[in-house]
C-alpha cells in the first residue's frame, strides 16, 4: 500500500504540470494590439457592455418583461454568464476568480466568442505576417483552423442568440437565453441580416480592408460582402 501513494501523487503532479494542449482564451487586449480598428469599433457594440446588463437595476424594464428580478445581481449567476462573458468555464476564460483589472477583457462578449480562443492562432497571425512581408507568401487558413480559429460565424452567433427551445437550432441546450421572440419579437435572430450589419448599434464591429496575408478555405461566406464595404485601416 505504501508505495502506491507516492506514485499516485507524482502522477497527479505530472498531470497538473503538463502544458495544456487546448487553446486558451486570452482576452480582448491581446487581439487589440494588432487589430486596434476592429477593437475600437467593437467597443461601441452592445457585446462590449453585455456584463453590465447583469447588474442590479440595469435594463430594469427589459428584465421585468423577461420575468427576471430587476433588483437582483445576476453577475454571479452561472445560468447567465456563458452568454454574457468570454469563455466562461473554459481554459483562460471568465470565472469568478478573474481579477478586476482583467474584467474589461473577459466580462464582455469579446473577440474570441466569435473568432475562437486565441492563444495559439494569434501567434500564427504574427508569424504569417512576418513571412508574408519577407517574401514567404500567404499562409493557408486551414492552419489557423487547426490552431483554434473559427470561421463558422453562423454557429458562433447561434451558441448565444439561438440557444433556446424552439429556435430551430439543433445545438440548443440549457441554460437558455431569456430574451427570446416569445418575450418580444424583436429578440428574433436572423444570421443573414445580423452578421453583415456592422458598426455602432449592430452586433459586429466595422470591417477594415485586409492585405490578404491568409489564403484558401475556409473563406467565410460573408467575407466578400464585408470586405467590399470595408474601410481603409487607420
Ligand atoms: C501579432 C499581431 C496579431 C495579433 C496579436 C492578432 N492578430 Fe489577427 N491578424 C494579424 C494579421 C497580420 C492578420 C492578416 C491581416 C491581413 O491579411 O491584412 C490577421 C488576420 C486576422 C483575421 C482575418 C483572417 C483571414 O481570414 O484572413 C481575423 C479574423 C483576426 N486576425 C482575428 C484576431 C483575433 C480574434 C485575435 C486575438 C485572439 C488576433 N487576431 C490577434 C495580426 C494579429
Ligand atoms: C457569447 C455569446 C454571444 C455571441 C457568440 C454573439 N452574441 Fe450577440 N449578443 C450577446 C448578448 C449577451 C447580447 C446582449 C448584450 C446586452 O445588451 O447586454 C448580444 C447582442 C447582440 C446584438 C444587439 C441586439 C440589439 O438589438 O440591441 C446583435 C445585433 C448581435 N448580438 C449580433 C450577433 C452576431 C451577428 C453574432 C455572431 C457573428 C453574435 N451576436 C454573437 C451574446 C452573443
Ligand atoms: C444562451 C445565451 C444567453 C443566456 C444563457 C442568457 N442570455 Fe441574456 N441575452 C442573450 C442574448 C443573445 C441577448 C441579446 C438579445 C437580443 O437583443 O436579441 C441577451 C440580452 C439580455 C439582456 C438585454 C435585453 C434588452 O432588451 O436590452 C438582459 C438584461 C439579459 N440578457 C439578462 C440575462 C440574464 C439575467 C440571464 C440569466 C438569468 C441571461 N441573460 C442569460 C443571451 C443569453
Ligand atoms: C459578434 C461576433 C464578433 C466579435 C465579438 C468580433 N468579431 Fe471580428 N469579425 C466578425 C465577423 C462576422 C467578421 C466578418 C467575417 C470575416 O471577414 O471573417 C469579422 C471580421 C474580423 C476581421 C477581418 C477584417 C475585418 O475587419 O472584417 C478581423 C481582423 C477581426 N474580425 C478582428 C476582431 C477583433 C480584434 C475583435 C475584438 C476586439 C473582434 N473581431 C470581435 C465577428 C466578430
């Protein structure tokens, strides 16, 4: 019996010490370093203020309509946080232990809720640009997908906007969204309309012209449209 304990303990230490193979959430400021235009525009969207809505007496009228208690503090309610923060319960993502200085990065519906947890692919963005600048050509997007970047915006939006019974989205599972079309038809979600609307008052940041450091599939279906209307970078 005696020898089993130390072996078990050593094994547990190994498990804890082993570097995580999964992509981790890194927060808005990491993406912002290189994508300041998108970050400034994102800050004007309601996604940047989604955590505020969980605070007592914020959006009281809407809460009453949704049969919530307007005086209650929902900022610690796990049935709300999955959709009103970034990466709740996932590696690197928002948790009750997130320090106050990091709230602006994680107590928001940030970049990575739509683009994927960034610890691996964001490094590749920098390397790919370096190669591209020094004559190494474009990098395939398939490499980014392997590193956790998502181009499947339809599923990303659905995870929060269509996560309720009867939405027609097959992935729906509790905890469900509170503000559904049953509460008010204005809470209906139409990907084809919403995903291409950008800027203040919409869900998505404004778009800026890409230099095309990356090439190949998967090119998002809406890319042609979003780039056609894109602004020049500042
Ligand atoms: C070191 C700088 C750097 C960081 C950090 C960075 N990116 Fe990028 N990213 C780039 C560059 C460079 C490109 C290529 C831009 C171009 O083609 O004009 C790019 C491209 C992209 C694209 C478009 C890819 C495509 O299909 O062509 C998306 C989306 C994106 N980044 C999101 C993010 C997100 C989200 C984060 C944070 C997790 C992030 N980036 C972090 C430099 C960076
Ligand atoms: C992690 C969850 C999450 C993801 C992913 C997400 N959203 Fe949202 N979205 C929210 C929340 C929460 C709000 C409400 C913010 C608030 O007011 O508190 C919101 C608000 C919005 C609004 C504003 C609604 C209004 O009428 O004021 C639009 C539009 C929107 N999202 C579109 C999108 C689109 C398009 C996508 C995908 C490309 C997307 N969202 C992805 C959680 C999400
Ligand atoms: C499955 C994802 C999801 C869950 C879970 C969720 N929400 Fe939301 N919430 C959203 C989305 C998406 C919106 C934006 C709806 C829209 O405007 O179309 C939203 C909007 C809101 C709004 C703003 C409504 C308005 O009219 O401005 C409040 C307040 C809110 N949620 C509170 C909560 C609270 C409190 C909980 C937990 C009891 C919760 N939500 C759970 C996704 C979710
Ligand atoms: C609600 C979902 C959502 C969030 C949050 C979001 N994006 Fe995007 N992003 C999109 C969509 C949709 C596109 C357009 C499709 C495409 O071209 O890939 C896009 C495109 C981009 C592009 C390509 C160039 C452009 O301007 O269209 C970059 C770079 C980018 N996002 C970076 C970011 C960064 C950085 C953040 C956080 C500050 C962020 N995104 C937050 C949905 C989102």
